């Protein structure tokens, strides 16, 4: 995290617009849920950042190192039995292993309930299986929009093992772009138009640059919750 903090403090001359909103980010041990950190979101224009701001969140320190360990203890035995794949069925992911999980131990279930409580409207029907995506250090996710047949208006993902950069690009106007710095232990949330009108991708290591600063990519595991199809924005 020292590197990450240095990156944020060194962004004196941004090449993109950032959300100029005062915020606080509290650790998972404080008893308070971490708030969205706009310093980790930059966009191609002030208008775009302001427009998408309510629909895109990055919450730093959402889980602790110990809580990350709880997920790894549950996931690693199954993941180690799989090989990293370099051909995805729709060519969206390169260098990955994935699984879905319905049942979790008490510690992980408690964390996932915390994710659900901040990411989804109360009573929103959720997909039962939680999607787990394991990216190799050389892996990446290409620009894509998730099919509305498989998930609804909101995606929420925990970032384990590595910092990374998610890029959103407007489907019909590539000049509109938003970069999200996703620190290890953070939670990202995409809602509504950010889900439907923008592609999202995880940059490969050699392209992992946030606002002019290199963010080294390591192996990354994301634990992703979604709501059911049909839960579209009004």
C-alpha cells in the first residue's frame, strides 16, 4: 500500500479530470464501512466524472489482510486444480481460471454480506453463485459489456492479491473514458449506465498505468457479486 499511497499523492498534474470531492476512507477494522475514494477515479472530462460519479465507486480497505486470507484458504484448493486458460468462449479474458461458489465459510459469508449491504438496494434479488475470477500475472480482461441475460444493473467486486486498473470506455464514443485504480483489499461497484453503456476491462501489466504512474500487476483474484437479470435502471 506504500506504493499506492505514493502514487495518489504524486498526482499533482493529472492528465484526466478527477472528482474533486472531499471524502474519507476508513479501514475495515474501524467498525465503519469504507467510503468511496474519488481520488482513485479519473476521467477524460469533468462532465463525465460528474455524470458517472454516482454509478462508479472504489472503496479502499474494504477488507483486511486477514479477511483476504480467509478467501484464499477457501478458494486456493479448488483453483489449484485448474489450469490458466488463454482462450475464453467469447474472447473476453486472457490467462484466467474461474469458478462459482454458492456456499462459503462463516468469515467469508460475513464479508460477502457486507458487500451486498453497500452495493445493492435492500431486497434486490441477487444471483446465488458468487463469481470468482483468478487472473494470472500475465492475464487481462479485454473490453466488454456483460450480457444482460446473465446479470442485472449492478456488479460489485473485491480485489485480492494485487492492485490493478479497470478502464471504462463509452461503447459508442471511445473519447469518453474513465480509469479506476483498484487497490488490493478494495471493493469496486459499477451500476446502471456504467454497466450498460461502457465497456470495462482490467489492463495487462505492461499497460497498467494510472494517470501517468505505473501500477505493477500481479496475480489477481476478484470475488464478484451481481444482481439478477431484469434488475435494470429505471
